[in-house]
C-alpha cells in the first residue's frame, strides 16, 4: 500500500425495538456521529490491529475468519483503531469496530458485499469472538444509517426503510456510568428464555419474555406511525416509550435501578420520551427532548442523577465509509 487509508463506522442508539432482533422482530436504531476510525497502514504482512483497549485484534481476526468461511479471501491488515465512542455504554462500539474492519477488508480486496450481508458477517464474527448470540441490529445500523434518519429494520425479512427524525427534537443519550459487558451478562439467558416461550413453553418467565417481544413490535409500529405524522403527538410518544421501558424492566428484566432513575428524571426534566436503550444490564438511556430544552436538559439530568452519568446530544449520522 502506498498510502494509509482510513475507514469510519458509527455506533448506534436504538430508539425503540429492544431485544426483538433475534426473533425476527422490528427495530428502529439511529447511527451516531460517534464511532470507530480504522487507519490501515499496510496489508499483506502479519495481521496487526492495535487499539487502546487491546481488544481489536480478536474482533479483526473473527471478521477475517467469517469472510474466509464465505469464500471471500481477504488480506491481513496492519491497522490502528481509535474511537470516540464510550466503551460499554450500550452504543455498540464492538459492532462499529467489526463493521469498520469488514468494510476495510472487503474494500481493499475489491470484494464489496451487500449491506445486509456485510452486517451478517460481522454479527457472526461477534458471536465467534465473544460467544454472545447477538442479533443483527447494531451491525445493520452502522451500515444503513443516514443523517437525520432512523433505520426501520424488519430483522425477519431484512427489509428496511428510513424514517425521518423530528427536526424539533434532539436525541439525548445519557450514560448511567454503570458498565456492562454482554459476555458476562444474562443476554444469552434472556434469548434462550424467549426462544423457549416462542416454542410454546408456558412457565411464567417464558410467557413474560414473549409478552415483551410481542408488545415491543407493536410499539415500534406505532412509533414509526407517530414519527410520520404531523404534528408529532409527543404525549402518545412519551406513553409508548414509558411502556417500552416498563416492559424491559418487568417482563424482560434487563433494566437496572440506575436506568430506571434516569428515565424518571428525564420525564421530570422535560423529555417528550425516554427509555433504556440497548441490551440493558447497565449502559444508557435515550431521550427525545425538545431542541430548545436540550442543552439545559443535559446539564440538569447529570446534576440530578445519583450516579456518575454523562449526557450528550447525539446527531444521526451516515453509515460506514472510507474517509
Ligand atoms: C445488543 C445486541 C443487539 C440487540 C440489543 C437489544 O445491542 O447486540 O443485537 O439484541 O442488544 O435490543
């Protein structure tokens, strides 16, 4: 390679449709203006992908192995990773890393893949690297995102469309500061419990997991309808996000006291809608806040929260690209 080439992939925040992407349900994520930068300085030698936390090599190897398993022969990368995504905050830093690597590898080897095929490669690579049986939402968002839009993805048919975000609302992400690692969480257990329920088990746990997913899919549909109608019915939007949070807390049991506190604070401080986002067990909440309130909201929620939180206004960005 005569010159370094740089690739970028965004993290994501999910507006609604949580724990639905491994049973063919609906999701509505937004790609963020925060992400992973991969600077490739060489190809052909031994693979060496370095990152501040030292984890990138494992993901890069898993992506290369997954591409090889599909018959795509890719070069070894010599690259460095930098990131402005908080790690473990539930904003999909690992999916963004995987997408950046997969996009770089397929671009440099002149073997481009379709968006959802690329997403699937990275989803499987993440399972290979971490053992977490994740769905396809995070990877798809990191590819399909568009400025000013959320991505409505049907994870069953893999059909997707863009949904314009309301211009008069800011997306605020509040990190609870409670770190989670999906590998050590109950993610796989939740998935197994849901699958048991979908196969007809009628014990209370399985029934509650299924009830969450069925009601959540309905909520995604209703939120998309609301976002597409003017004026935006903020009262109804707030109710649905509240119900979504309660369903994750009570029926899916993935919220935490810190996330519950932040959601209550968000409504009290003028958010139109708020709920936990991502896998749960820690991480962040997402809030839709009237634009003019957003700067004060970010300061006030951090001040009122009993933990060490961070709030930022997020901008919906485009998907993976070469810079
Ligand atoms: C994690 C997984 C996703 C999805 C969410 C929960 O982010 O990687 O596939 O299951 O949790 O909605």
